[in-house]
């Protein structure tokens, strides 16, 4: 069984670290100061070897053994820009009635503290059946190339990963991927008073209606249907000129049932008269076998399993992973972001208990 005094002490210290992280601006691509805070925090707690790759910080447990399988603990320390609707100072951590307010408190400060505290709790434990590798990554919010994708191949090979995001301590076993499409419906310029042009806007309307109504055949048991959303349209400059092109963009949320390449091919065949180009194939859907022993251990302990519609650094992890952490995804990227201190405390207890059960200790 866990030592309550050690877990509680580490949690209290973690909450103080979270306050320091909140007060240190760390929007994506600007995480150098929080990376420094994290390096110093590891060293303060006796972690012997801490590595920093750009603004990604990682370490392994004290008795790391290359002969043993490893588990990756990953969360991110960057944030989005604060909403203009904030009524509080986003960089001033404030606790009121057990609620910690501040930018990044929920996404992903609480989950980061949860995994960091868990790592430190097990750090100097001998004879664990698994190693721990922890990576606190940058540029998650903008899926940047200097985030986890810049360090993942440097890390020791792991069997599976636990990614820290606010999930109300439920366990995501699957996660949707993203395919962003830049599309052009093409017509022919002409005078609006005459019938000598082809209106690209009208052609785009037909395409947009296809995205609005089409149902992908294969449905995921955890993630449901593929979801297409047209999120921007631009055409025309003069009131009396029929536009020859209409640009629109589409956000496609993919399940594990379709690769990016398969979905793109299907869409291009359905809309042959439009030019459809993908921005990137990087943000892949991810999942873990629900019969995986770690998932089954969590399920037996009462953790709820679910499929997540939002993406995370799981997209860049080349092995099976789950996503879980204290806090609520509905609060992410909102004004006056917050997390309950009780959520952090209970999250640490549940996470440590989960690993102890999984390890059989």
C-alpha cells in the first residue's frame, strides 16, 4: 500500500509547483521558463539525471533497468493564449474555496502534476516490474514540431504510455485524429447581370452540403462516426463579378477505422470537381487494445473507459497509450480556467493506487 504521508507531501509540493507554472507564461513555442522550472523541480527532488531537448523535459526512475519494460508518463506544460473574456489575471494563481484559478491550471497543469507526483513517488522504489520514463512536453497545443515529436525517438523504448490530460480521471482508450482540408471549388468569372459565368460559390455549396450530410460507412465502437465540419469559407471581392473560385476549409475528425490517406481518397472521389489538399497527416487517431492488462486493471478498479473526441500528444506516440488525468476537458481553453484542488489530490491517490495494483505491490 502507498505511504499516505509521502503521497500527500508530494501532492502539496506539486500544487505549489503548479502555481509557479501558472504565473510563468508558457504559450506554445514560448515554454523555456517553465521548462527551467521543471528541470529545477526534478533536481530539487533528487532526480539524478534530467534531460532537456528544446523545451521538452524528461527523466527516468532511479533504478532504471534496460532489461525491464518501460512505461511512459507524458503531459504538456504549454498553454493556449488566454481568452479575451478572462475576468481574472490568467497568470495570477488564486485559490478560492478549494478552487485554483489560472491559465493552464486544468489543461494540462493538474494532469501534469498528477503524473509528475506519481513519478516522484515511485522514483526511488527498488524492484519495480517496470521502469518509468516521464516526458513533460512542449508545443502540444499547436502540435508543434518542437514538441514531443522532437524527443520521442530519444526516449527509452516503452511498452505503453499514460498521457495526462483533463478527463475527470476517466480513461480514454481511443482518440480521434484530425485531417484539415483546404478546398477550392472552381467556376468561371462573369458579369453578375449576365449568364456568362459559373458561380464557384454555388459549386462550393454543393460540396459543403456533401460534407454536412455524408455518413462514413465504418463506425468506431469507442469514437463513433467520422465527423466533418466546414469551418471557413471565402470567395468574391466585387458585387457584380461572379467569383471563379471559392475557398473553404474542413475539419475532419477521424476514428481508427480510417487512415488519413483512406479518408482523403474517399473525399476526393466524391468531389472530383474541387481541388482538395490536406494540410498534414501528422495527427493520427490512436487507441489501445481494451484487453491490455493495464486497461483491464483500471477497469477492475472502477475506472470508466471512453473514447475521446479531442486530440493530444498521443498522436505522436508510436505505441499504445491511454489518456487520463484530473480536471475536466470542458474547462480547457475557456476564460477563468480552473481546477479543484481536491481533483488533484484524489487524482494522485487513484493513479498511485492504479500502478500499485498493476505492479501487484
